[in-house]
C-alpha cells in the first residue's frame, strides 16, 4: 500500500512524504507506483527549476519512499505545484 502524507503549516503545504508499494504488479513493473513516483519527482524538480524556494529531499527506492520539505519562504508557485501533484495522486 502506498501512503501519502501531505505536510501543512499555517494553511500552506510545506511538503510531502510518500512511502510504500501499490502491489498492482511485480516490483519494477508496477505502473501505479511508477505514476505516483513520477508525480512526486516532477513536483520536486519543478519547484527547483521554476521557483527560488529552498527544500530538502530524501529518497529510498527499496522502501518506495520520497520525502520532500520546503525549508524557507513558500511561494505561490510552489503551492500550485504541490496542489497539482496532490490532485494528480487523488485522481
């Protein structure tokens, strides 16, 4: 099972923690895990590329874990990118 924790503070999304495997298919062939990983990694890469916001991140492929935390001021652009990632995961 994939667990997604959205981190919030003062009404802003400050990060996310995703961990686990979907179990839809064998490891390395699971399209559900792949889709969620793609959304999370693209969100982090987009924040790095398109904003001046600072963050920390961690990954562990064995655990299927991606951890992302904004560490300074949080821009509206980062909020939109994070909301878009959450929207994609939920839908």
